[in-house]
C-alpha cells in the first residue's frame, strides 16, 4: 500500500510539473504587436456575449454544429468568463435534438489577415467532449477545405492533449500523408487554465501553449503544391468559439445525461505595428 501511495503521489507531481512547464514559459514572440480585437467576457453575470462582436453559431450538418441552438444557457457570460455548454434537452417537443450546444463567431463582424490570436480557456474532461477555438475564411471564400481552416485549440473526450491543426485542400485531400507537418499536440491537463496562441504571417503559421513553441506550418515553395491548395491563407479569417460533442467519428459519442462545459476567460487578436 505504501508503494502504491508513493506511486500515486509521484504521478500527481509529474502531471503538475508538466502544467508548470507550460505556465512558467515566458517569451513567445509577441513583441511588436498591437491589440486589434479582444473580449474579456467581464459582462454582468448571466448576460449574453457582446452582440457587436459575436453572433451565435447556426445549426448545420457537420459534427461540430449539428446541435447548435440559441438557448441562452449554452453560451452565457458568468464570473468573468464565457461559459459554452452542451446540455441534455429536456423539451424534445420544442427541439428534437437530444443535446443542445453553444457557440459564437465573429463572421461578418470581425475578421483579419495575418496576426496573432491568444485565448485563455479550460474545459471539463468527459467522454464525448469536443470543444474548439478555430478560424474560417470570411466570405466570399471557396468551400471547405479549399478555403482553408485554422484550428487554434481542440481536445476530445478525457484526453490530456490539445490539438492544433491546419486544414487545406492539400492537407486533407491531395497529400494527407503530410499530416505530421500540419498538426501539433501538447500534453497537459486541459481542465486547467492555459493560454493557447496562434501566430500567422504571409509564409508561416506557428502554435504556442503558455508561451511554449509547438511547431510551424509553412507555405510551400513547390508550384504543384500551391496550385493544389497548400496555402489558401492569404485572405481574412474570422473566429469561432464552440462547445460541441462527439458522434464517434473522432470524439466518442456524447453522454446524453452529462452537461459539458468549456470556459473562455478571454480572447485577444494582435497585429504587427
């Protein structure tokens, strides 16, 4: 029993040290930037996100948006943070979706080309959890994946892993074998607060967690790759923050009895002076 207890203590200490490695890192290259967009989510408790900056995500046919709704309970400001939730639906006569999920976006209200995004968040780890902070091209733009997609943060289920991924026609369709060049991961406890950052220039896209550099996706110099959609990232993109649940395709099927939640402390966008 003593050996088992010691092992548990050492394991807990190792996890704490892993998070401290991210939290204590300092310089991540933000010098020379100016703030162009932010939301600290410091509105009154139980208020809705600032409508001058955000719109509610609409229900669609994709995994992430198939259960989206306008219910105030699934996207609400409380205690200085945005609470995005996925909750069991208790009124199936009004809406046949068994779960109701929340998300907000800056589409048609704020978009930018090149810069740096930082978001401080935490999420509840549970089977079926599938939250994301990401970016899509501001219309008019080509259909997905030709228009591109930038995933700043994702995690699934009970994993202690954050995923950071670039999507394009090249990476998704033409040359998916190059996935190691466009997806980066960090091992950490996602149920604790962390700052996830993404930096975008005309030639590179880099990811950081709490200042720790994870990796860079680069614009190709190969005309064939460029002609086949390797870099569709020379136009404005908008922000999306959402709490989704899985369907078994990546994240596990959701738990219909559980209330999922991701909290966003703040989101900030910077551009070069």
